[in-house]
C-alpha cells in the first residue's frame, strides 16, 4: 500500500516535471537552412511567386490595401484564429526575424520566442519547402513588402486550446522528422507537381481527411488516404484520387482549365476553392500547372467502393412534364434553377456548371451547396476567361424549408445520390453566411 | 473654378457598346484610358439577377433602365414653323443610361447593311437618275464602303456572339439564311437557335408567295460561347425578357457579357459612373480638343485633360455635346449650311398586321428579342425606286418576343376596350395570334435636323436638344408598300381574322408611340467637311483628336437595325486610331 502511494507520488511529480518541461524547455527547431553558395541570390520575382503559390495572402491579408498585415479571422473547429501581421514591420510584423526564425515559423510552427503557432498555419505542409524557396520568401517579405505597423486582434480560443504548449505534443505526433523536399519520382515534371501540391500549395490541408487529433492522414501519395477528400468550413473538398474522384473523366486540359480559370466543361469553383484559384492558382506558370495536373493524374488510385450508377432519365422526364403535382423540390428547381442548369442538370460547358454528378451536390455535408443557393457565387476574373460569371443568391426568395426541399431534390435528382438535409441545418447556415 | 485632374491619354464619354470597345482596345495598346459614364454601374449580378429582372412593369413600362426624362429630355416639333415642346413620355426612341448603355437592353437583332446603302446617293443617281431624288432630300454617301467594313462586321459579330445562318459566304450562296445579304467572309460564330411555331407558319405563307424567308441573326447565344476576348455567354432559355431588360441568363450580347470584364483587367483602363460630361473643351491651338468638363456625383465641376477624346454616348447626346461645346458649325436648314445636327433620320416601323387563329396556340411566353423569321426580298438594292416612287428598302418579319400581359395582348378589332367583353376576349385570344412587322429605311431631309432648343433647359442649365422631324412622302410610300406585302402574307396565312395598322397618307410622326427606336444622324460621316461633321474614320473634320462613333454618323437610316453597323464602324475607327492616328496624330483625311 505504502509502496503504491509512493509510486503514485513519484509518478505525479514526474508528470508535473514533464508538463513543466513541455511548457518551459524551448522547443527544438529543425535543421538550419543549409549552407547556400556564397552570394546566393534568389532569382528576381521568385519570392513573390512563391508567396502566391503558398497563398500567404489568403490568410494574412485582411484588408487588400494593407497586404500581409494580418487580422483576418480564420474559422477553425476550435474558434476564430487571427492571422498575424507578416509585413517587415519591426514592432508588429516580422521585421526582426532572422532567416532561421522565418524558417522555424514555416517548418516548425515556432515563433522566435519559442512559442507555438496554431496549426491553422499549414507548417505541416510548408515543412516541405526547399531551402531556396524559404530564402526567396524571406527576401521577398523583408524587402518587397511594405511594413505595416499595426497590431492584429489577439487570438483567444477557449481552454484547453488557448494553451499553446499543447501544440508541442501535437507537433511530436504530426511533424515528420525530415524537412525540405526529396523528389520521389525521378521525373522532373511529376516531382515538381508533387512538390507544389504537397508543399507550398498545401492542397492536402483541405483535401486530405484528418484523424481524431486533427492530423492529416498522409502528406504524400504514399499514404492511401492522401487527397481523398475532406471538408473545410462545411464545404466539401472532394476526393481527388479514389473511385469517386471529382477528377474522374476529366482530361488534363479540363483540369488545367479548372485550375487556371475556376471553370471547365463540368464544374465551376465555389467557396474556398474559388478563393484559392482567385488568389493563387490562376497566377501560376503554365508549366507549374502542367506539373500539378501530371502529378494529380499520376496518383489516381480509383480505390474504394464506387457509387452505384443511377438513371437520370426519370428526373428529366418529371421536369420536362412539369406536372403541378410534382414534389416541391422539383418545382423549386424549375422555378429557380432550370433556366441555366436545364432539366437535364447538365448546364452549359464553362458557363453554367453541371449539377448532375457534381461533387458539391453529392458531398456528405451539403453545407457548400446550401451556401451557394443562399448566397450565390462569383467566379474570379482570370487571364484566359476574364468574365466573373456569377450566380445570384436566393436567400431573399426561398425559406429554410424550401431550400431544404430543393437541396433534397438535387441530392437525389438525375444520377445524384446523397442524404437529405433538414430545414434546421439551412437555418443555421443562413444565420452564419460564408465569408471567404 | 473646375477641379483639374491628371491628364489621360484617352477620355471616353459614355460606356455603352462603342465606349467599351474603344476602352478595351486602347487599354490593350497600353494607353491610359478613362471612361466617364453618366448613369450607374451595372453588372449581370446583382443588377439583372434571376429572376428579378423579369419584371414587365418595372423595366418595360416604367423604363427603369432608361434615362429619366426629368433629368434630360428632348423637345420635338414636326416643322420649322412649329414650336418644339419638351417630351415627358417617349416611345419612338428610348434613351439609355448606365454602364452598358443601350447595349444592355436591346433586342440583339444584328444585321449588316447592303453595300448600296453606303453609297446611296451615287447608287440612286447612277441607277435611276438624279431626277428621282426630291430637291429637299439630303441623302449622301458615307465615305466608307461595305468591302472596307466587312472584316469589322465579322469581328463585331464574333465579339457580340451573333447566332444565325449565313446566306452568302464570299459570293457563294449557301441555300440557307438570307439569300440577298451582302457577301461575308465567315459564317456566324454560332448556329441559329430555330424559331417557334409562329415562324414556321410565316415561312410557309411567305414561301407560297415566292418569297425567301429565313430566321434572322441575333446576338443571343444558342450554346456556350467564348468570344475573341475570352468573354463568355451561355445558351438562351427563351424567357422572353430581352427588350428593355438586362439579360438574366448571360445570353444577350452586351458590353457586360462581351467586353467590360476584359477591359477591367487592364490597370490602365478606368471608368467612373454617375458623372455627366457637360462639354468638351477646345485647345488654344484651335485644332484639337483638350479634354472634358464633367459633374461628379458630389456635384463638383471637374476638368479632365486628355490627349484624345472619344465621344461614345447615345446618338442624340453625341450631337448635343458637340453643339454645347461649339465643335463644328451648327446646321442651318434655311441656308443648308453647317454640319452639326444635319441629316437627322428616324426609321420606318409604322405598319403591322396581327393575325388571329381560334385553333392555334403559339405559347407567346417562349420568345427572345429576335425569335423571328424575316424576308429581305424588298431590300434597298432589289427595289426599282423609279417604279415604286420611293427610295429605300423594307424588311417584313414575324417575331415572337414575349407573352407579357401589358405589352403583348393584341385583340381583334372591335373588341371592347374594358369590362366583361374585354376579359372574355383576353381569355379567347391570349396566345392565339401572331404579328407581322415591317422595318424600313428612312431618308434624310433639309427640314429634319437637330439643334439646341431656344427655350427649355436641363438641370444643369444647358439648352435641351431640339428635334425637328416629320414623315415625308417617301417614308409614307415605303411604309405603305411594306404594308401591302404584309397583307398578302397575312391572307396567305388564312387566319380567322386580322388587324392591319397601315401608315396613312399625311400621317404625322408621333414620338410617344413605340416604333423601332433607331434614331440616327446629326453628326454624320462623309467625304466632304462642307456637308459632314466627321471624316470616313469618324474623326471630327476640325478637331483631329476627337472621334465620334455611333449611329450619329449615319447620313440617312438603313433598312435594318443599326447595332451591327455601329459595331463595324467602331472597329473600323479603332483600327485607324491604332494603326495610323496614334503614331502621328493629325487629320487622317
């Protein structure tokens, strides 16, 4: 008995020491930036290009008049996280960061004082950035970005998520020991594509499912679940590899066109993907997009159970007949959607996206579809397709019950096959509109 | 003292079709371009969102997308001895405003002119003799030929997304489309969309009389379409809300759908709205203009200097701004001297036939602005002017544009105008009729012109535009000729009954009734600075850095709708500016 008490006592002491150590002993940074040749200079524009590719502005630019001055709230499952000011301002920005400090933020999620960044910052992906690209980014932020001396709102999550030291444990479990990028394919194009997708492009941050501790199930194609679909803020980030891959049937050209213009023969980007194309992907070099396309096509597995194919004919017949007795959802479709998306749900190439078979319609979580119905969606203006084609929102016109009826029609119309939603869900989404 | 802005390379007055095209084309060349639009900014979403734009009362009757006549109107008189009065209601032309201009609310009927129409006076004199031209008829040659304009027609059709069947490709008759059209280098960029039941009946009847009906071309997409600027259109759903409405479906060719987003991508293209240009200012050298003075939304007067000014507003406003700015000698109908305001012309549209069928249902709500069969057998170059006693051509057509309850409920003659009998007739006849229209050229005359009104002023204290116009014998004969052809076709349709509206002898012009809306001239192009305001490149004869594209340049009106030719002339002008003028600014003629 005494022995047991003693043991418990020492275990508690040990635990306290361990926790104190986790809190107090400075976290370890990954390896320093490798020795680059003397007088190493990033190529002109490389840093800016990498900042666009990594889409730093997506989170760190809250106000377009003050690029990278932070302040934008990022919705996480744990609360709002405010992106920091990463201009070279010395007081509120990162003007005092050394190259190694900067590298530690990107690869280890560490601030110069050793405290932890929230993993809303995708350092688990940026860890793959090459030394050259980190140097280029550092030069860009230090020399080409205007300093903005302005504080951002402090992130204040609820307990226990406000205890940043806890992230140290998470990092132990999540971060791979190696940093930088080791080309796996022995093929320059595939390797370039893998680097962009897995590293700076951080596609997996949305498109890879996460486990119970919110860790991505894989950071490269060797993990079977990598890029097999997840959700972000209610928007589905569809499977890009498996049997029901959103890319199934897309040619290389279809995929390239989608990534550079936000639209193609089948689909139009909405929600966070629309944002990624608007702010980042449309500006990538043609050969980089080609590399992304080659890589994504290369890693198709077609694994997993395929959705049974249903017959679209009965929906088309019902909508064409337009009997007054048809279900409310079908009538709402004809009154609100059919003008552009047509009775066959196929829309028109590059202009009106397909609804039959669309990932957004069949997503496990229908929130993205509901956002679009309520708020509408606008494509970005891009070099190849300058027109910001827009769908109007229908929030002013359709009640929660009507939206749910319409959504439930869409999710079983034509060949679609997804579970119904409730009017309560629509009401919740209506109360908290999507902001990108 | 006006506030002075930093100088721009190019200032464009008005952001409709012509202003948008010039803006994009010159921004692409790297010039600093500023467009100044008096109306509001407009885009498909939110301004024309589905389904809010399908509102007949708001847009078709209360004319929400048009200039409010309480801001600016026109005074109108029929002869030199009358006193013109300001109009509070207009029907025969509707003055657009806002980004996109009239290109936002048009019906998209897109035609080319016949080659003879560009040298009409020479053609008439050579073919029929000078003596058939009445003494007071002031028709002129344009100074540009069809062959010169053909590539620019072709390009505009690609930009605006015109659908239709070609009838004559480089002289080869295709057996489809309009067999009497001028040669074209290419087919239309999209195939035609077909017409509804009314058109099939009309075509049968017309063919039985030996005529050549065809579905006519329109800038309405029949499929997904991408134009040379990468701008996109989606297939039309025949909702029946074209004319007077912005398109809710990305289907109508308009500056918004075909040009503006591409222009906005250029940082050197800027535009401001709710800013009205008061006048164009002259340079001290007397050979150029120095910029424009406008009123901004806060009511401040602002001078915007520019190397070059493109006056691209509505036809009438172009003429009016030239008069307000004293750029060119105002026309004097007594002496037939002066050029600004000269050769105003309207268009012949008075004459219609409505055929009623008890046993046919046309589903009139299925329509577009150009869901239309037409025949061009009576084109300008196919009529013996000496024999018929008029100069010009006329098209007969059968269009089903909409089934709207206020505008589209024709009833047989003799139906009570209200009460139970009227209600009964609405039930009996809704959707059971088809209508034939006519559309003909209009000549210009010494006593048809535009000048500044001596009495009435706008809210800025500027004189209103005064229009002096009435039908002449030539117009009435042409309209009556067209009505006679209509009646033959209506009889061949064998309806239960039909109404005819035929222009009467000595019938006066009525500006409050809807007609074609195609108002032209007043700052015309030509070969001679004595009788035209602009040279063949739409460049002002006296101020070489001022260009004035638009229907104001027509010396007399065409047989067909004007937008195709306005587009072609604009690209012709843009080519001269880009390839010739900007390298060495000077009078190009």
